[in-house]
């Protein structure tokens, strides 16, 4: 199969991609979070192709993308007022809401669950494609399962060239980490995955928010969990990743003590001079956390090289978007964190 590469700037991109979706094909779509691998979310056979292309476990549900917030009512029922409040404030945008699914949503899409995760993405070309297709588009991140997510069309082609029908190239994703997922089927609402919409922003609207344990700790893969995607190892390059916490100086001292040939350092731009002799890679500025979220997956992909043995990574502290960066990096590290202050 020849994978068609469509430019988001081309007025024909949305109509061509919409036709592929209607005919049951796979289109990788740009969004503000990461590139998704999309198919007609109401067509079981089309959805099955997503799982096959990604090598994704069948019980890991997909997110249903809609062109307009009002479409939530077509696919969900028993919608609490909080869902409308969140949709009004954060859609189109990087927030996914989990609600009870209507029967029209196939079990393939929901991974067998009675709930569905729904989102209205910000990307204009993607929303236009969904509108023209006339069906909701089910899409997980477009990476091969377990690998760092895709934040450019080049990442998508690296993983799927010749195996999917098309990709729409909309440039690099602005947020760079997957959407925030909030489950509104229980009270208080539960944060299943942090992202570009922060816990602080959600709490402002919802009053109360429970943080699921899958956000902050390694989950036993045999356990039944609320967010099935969170139990699998994720976002990981081939090398083992170790997060080194503590002050700049102590962390650099720790890394220099244990660094061996074949290791790499993933750090903030401000820290590059401290690791000049360790072949460091920066993923953004500590002083601007949005550059870290936008740069994280590209950096993890560069480090996904069998020659690299270990990656010592620096992780931002605090809440807001830093909370999402911490979550992805900790998962990539399988929660292997050393405190340089205590270890030295
Ligand atoms: P991805 O964006 O590739 O990580 O895939 C979609 C994510 O949404 C996965 O982590 C899923 O576990 C999560 N998800 C999708 N549907 C549901 C649902 N009904 N309940 C909880 N989590 C969901
Ligand atoms: Mg994913």
C-alpha cells in the first residue's frame, strides 16, 4: 500500500481523507496533542485495522473524536451537567471525557467497556475531515504500541509508511502529550490521564477531582483498572530510562559518577553545559514547560536506538502541564527514579 501524504494547507486534504475514512480506511490525523491513527469509529472492521496496525491490545479502548461538542449526545447518555461545563470551557481542545456509551458505539471502539471516551480536537483540518466524513473518528496515538507517541507526520511515516492509507501533515503538535482524560461516570470525577488541560483547570470547574492511582504509580497489568491504557508500559525507547531528581548540581554529579559509554542524558536546555561531556539531548526549557511537553516525544524517539544502553533523564517539578510531562516520563522510565540528593 502507498501511504498518501496530504498537506493540511491543501484544501483537498480534508475531503480526500474523509472519503478514505468513509470507505473504512486508516488516516493519521494531526491534533494539538499528538498525531492519532483514525478510522470510522462506528465501523468495527475499520476500527480493527487500528489495533492491527499498532499492535495494540484489544482491551485498550480508543478515543472517539467528534467535529462539534454537541455530538456528545449522539454517542453518550446519562450526561451530567459537568460534561457540558467542561465541553463549553475546553472544547475544541486537549480534553477527553469518559461517559456512558450509547449502543451505536461498537464494543471494538470501547475495548469492551460500557463507557466511551470522547473528544473534540482543536485541529481545523481534522475537524473538517470528521465533519465531511459524517462519522466520528476513533483514534489512539499513531505510534506502534508501547513506543513514544507521534508528534509529527514524519514520526507517523517512520512507524506506518506503506501500512496505512494516508497521513495529514499538519506540522508539529503544539501540546505534544496526549489529551487529559477525565472520567465523569463517578463522583467526584476521576483524572485518568494528565495532559494539556491541567488538574487545576479541571478542579476550578468540577470543584473536586480524584487522581487515579494509574497516574502516579506503576499498575499491576493483571488488575482491572479504570483506564486500561495506563497499565501497559508506554512511551518507552529501547534503552532503560532512569529519572534523576534533585538539584541541578547534585543530579549532574550523580550522572557523572555512573555514566558509561553508550549512555545518554535527556535534560533541560538550561542544563546542556553541565553535561557537555555526556552527549546530552535537550527536550525543551525548564523555564517554559510547554516546550518540554512539545519536545518530549521527539526526544524519546531520537533516543529509541538499540545502541543506547541507559538514558538519564531530568524531569520538571510542580503542577500544571509539568504534571503531564512527569507522568509520561515516569511511565517511560517504568517509575525508576533516583534521588541524587539522597544517593550521593
Ligand atoms: P491513547 O491516546 O493512544 O493513549 O489511547 C486512548 C486512551 O484513552 C487510552 O489510554 C485508553 O485507556 C483511554 N480510554 C479510551 N476509552 C476509555 C474509557 N471508556 N474509559 C477509560 N479510558 C479510556
Ligand atoms: Mg497512546
